[in-house]
């Protein structure tokens, strides 16, 4: 296995720092802040704001749900560890 250290500066320059990605991150943060204001999530509660239609720019109340981190950051899998259809 390679002992190369991860270059976070390069990641930011090549991907995370792009205007499009900055805008998308802002939309996700906005959804979290709106849901915190409603009292549905709190800092450090191990919960994510899930977008029901998978469109992170749609921050309407009906599209935002609260899920555990582990449930929101993965998807159901079949017996071969592939995504269930």
C-alpha cells in the first residue's frame, strides 16, 4: 500500500474550491441551518438533513427530512454489496 499523504490543498484547488461546488455546499449548509431553526436537529446530534428528492438545491420544508448519518450517507445493498434497484 502506498504511504502517500493526502493532499488536501490539491483537493480544494481542483474540486472543492470551484464556484459550482462552493454554491452546492452553501445550499447544503442552508438546509441544515433551516432545519436547526425548526428545532429538528442540533449541533453534534449525529443527524443529517436528507433531501427526499435528492436535489440539494430544493430546500423546501417538504423536501427536507432528518436521518442518522449512517443511513443518509449510504444506500440499501444486495447480497453482493451492490446498490439495490
